[in-house]
C-alpha cells in the first residue's frame, strides 16, 4: 500500500495527492521505457514487465510503499 499526504504534496508540487499519485507512476513508466528496461517488440501490458525497477523508483520519487502479508483465513 501507499499513503500520500495531500498537504505534503501541495507544499512540494502545488497539487493534491491524487495528481501526484497519478503523475509519478506515469513518469516512472516513461523513464523505464526510455532507459530500455521496459522495451520489447510488440504490444505489452505494463504488468508483463519486471516490476522491481518500477517499485524501486516509486520509493526514489516520493511514493514509498509497504507490503503487508496477510495470512489466509
């Protein structure tokens, strides 16, 4: 999960958290394509690419995330 504070986002970029949480992942995807990490011939969904560089960049570009393992009931 990811938690983004509206006030902190507004102070940083002059926008609410929804804009930040929409724009940053789009920028990261574009960056990974430009770097050649997410480039294959043909048409691919982003879920078919290696998620590790994307998840690392979320932390790097201000959207830190956490994973909570929930035991099966």
